[in-house]
C-alpha cells in the first residue's frame, strides 16, 4: 500500500515537471585522500627498501614512499588550493628548475601534478634526470583540464607521453578557459553521489598522463609562439633509427617555426 502511494506521489510530481531522487552521500573515491590510491592501479613503482626517494612538489598530496619531500612554497599559492601536508620525513624548500641535490642522489624521483604549472618543463625534466636514476611523472591531460575549466591562472602546459618520449604543449588562452561551465566540476566534486563520478575516478589513466622513466627520456616542448625545444631527442630509439638521426644537432635543439 505504501509503495503504491509512493509511486503515485512520484508520478504526480513528474507530471508537474519535477523529479524526486534519493540523494546518497558521496563515497570516498581513490585519489580523494592520496593520489597513490589510484596510481597503484596503473603503475608499479620500482622502489626497494633503503632506496632514496624524492617527492618533488609534494604539496597537499605527499608521496607515501618518499624519503625526502620538496616543495617550492610552504604557504598557499595560486596553483595549490589545499594547505601543505605535514610529513614525517625531511622536507626541503627548493625549485624544480634547480634542484638542491647532487647528481644521481636518488633511486627514484616522483613528481605528480607539478609540471603543468612550471615555467620551463624541459629544464625541470633535465633536473629530475640529473638527480634521479628513475622516476614517475603525472600531468593532467588536455581533456581533464578542459572539462574542469580550471586551467586559467593555474596551468601552462599539458603533455602526452609515448614510450620514452614526453611532449609538452603550451595552452592557448582559449584552451585554458575550457568548456566555460562549472557543470563537470560540480558533478565530480559534489558531496552527493553522481554516476559520472565513477566514470571519472575509474579511468584516471585517461584523465592523467602517467609517465614512468628509467635512466633518461626525451623531452619536447611546443610553445604557443611556434618554438620547439628538445632534450635527449634520440632517447629510446633503436640503433638503426638513432643512426638515421644527427644526434649532435638534435640533442639540444631549439627551432623557431615561422608560420604564415
């Protein structure tokens, strides 16, 4: 009887153009508290007991396996809304463009959601390869930043990783505006459960560029002014392909493209 009454009430509201839904609290999704919660689904971190591990840009989401944490700003910044998280391991204030560490002093270097905001990703990557023997980089994809519409004032670059090659592209002003709507952000970040949340949190490898490296990797930076800069251009190429490339010319290449 009560079930029939409930159905009639719902149907009555729907005829008037209203919909009645039961709201469920938002669950705790992987990534809400630590990014490693979802990263471990896609990445195996080659870290052994006793390894020195550097977390560059630890911010509000420090890497749990790090032995040294570093951030450029101890206070709030325009690129970080959350407060700096307290850590039990040593904490250093430093610049990713000029890391205050000796060459090859870490077995692993971790940098998550940092490189999208740096001034020069090529210099930052060169520094991480200098101080580390291997590492992991994560950068929000173009699609993610566009849907959330949060890039303006926060981001400068998006990246695509292929094998041992990491390519950075500088956002245009229009791209930084995204979809110009808060709808995606409000649904994903809602305090109530929304079905779209599962589609987002269960596909973090689509919404983030996840790049693991060992030894070295190539970096190419495409500026919005048409410039192209490359570091370690032949990294990851097989011997035949490497022989076909003038590595002396491409190892530290800066090209200015003049378009019409």
